[in-house]
C-alpha cells in the first residue's frame, strides 16, 4: 500500500468586488512538504466571470493568473518570489490579499500522489461540470 502524505491546498478565486463576496474559482495551489511538491493549475471561465463582472477584461485576469504557475515552478520569470523555497513560495501565494486574485483559506488532506490530488481538486472545484438532466416526457 502506498504511503500517504499530508498536503495543504488553497483555491484561487477571482473576486471582482470584494464587498459583494462573490467570486469565481480559477485555480488550485497544492503543497506537499514530504514529497517536495508544489504545484498549481489555473483556468478562467470567461462566462462565469462575465456573469459577475461584465466590465472586467478576462485577458487581463488571465495575465495575473499566469503568474501563479511561474511562482510554483520557481521560474526565473517569477522574480525574487520564485527563488524562495517551496514552503516560502506556497505561503506567499496563499497570503491574504485584497486584490482581484485571492485564495481561499488553506485546507489540508492526505494523499499518495500530490500531482493526482491537484488534478482531482482542480477538476472538482474549478472546472465546469455540465450535468445533463434527463428530459421528462409527460403523458397526454
């Protein structure tokens, strides 16, 4: 049986107007110290963003979201923050802020594969799930 490791994660939110408390889930950041793993996935649903904030340009929001993977991978393009150790980068990414890009509180869990868990959380909390509802025919 594979060994389980603890991990921490936060959901990335796009918050057009903080005072309204509305947001669109746009990504996940996951950190597993034991496995020396820090990863992220981001994606913006333009339709959901337009529903909350039609005045916001999704292209600009995507540019801001694109920084998150640069920081998680330690890319030189991330500047000095990208040079921090894994824990430092994770804590910088999930620090509270009052900008349009925010993160949820940090949650914890156990997994055997942090990359697979990142994908699972992303698919569960960020990707749009379109449920098909069976049509009901009425008898006449």
